[in-house]
C-alpha cells in the first residue's frame, strides 16, 4: 500500500518546522552530534564546578548565579545578531555549553530550596 503525499498546507508546514526544531539537533554528521552532546555534558559539569568553586571563594551563591546568567544572556544576544540560517558547529557547541550550564544552575537552585 502506498502512502499518498501530503498536501502543502499551513498545518503541514507548522508540523515540519516543529519537527525540525525538536529533532534538528539529531541530524547531521556524527562529528556534529557527538560534539553537541559532549558540549552539553561539559557545560553541566562546568556549571556544577563553577558554582561550587565560587561559593568556596566568595561565599555568596546567588551573586555567582546572577553573574553567570548575565554572561549567558549576553552570549545569546550576540549569537542572535551574528548567526544566519545555517548554524556553524562552534555556535552549536557554545549553545550546548550554555544549556548544560543553565541546567546545572537550575539544579543548584533546587538544591538550595530543599
């Protein structure tokens, strides 16, 4: 049984864009995917260590988190101004480092709340 081709409707285009957003990180070469996953894990590892190290030196964890979030926000602002449609591997690695770092900071905030 053959499947009929989908018509090009607005809903079909919306589904395709949503799928590209969700699964776009899993497409490409093995080098691109593995660099992205490694950057994500290294960002998490770095986020855990940076907050622990600065807490030991400065003693003020909320100040450390605010400084890191401001730096990350600036990184996002610069990226949106410089990068066009095709995202180079360096920006993918930086984005995944940022995501891992933010996840580590959020996890640290939950640990502080308990």
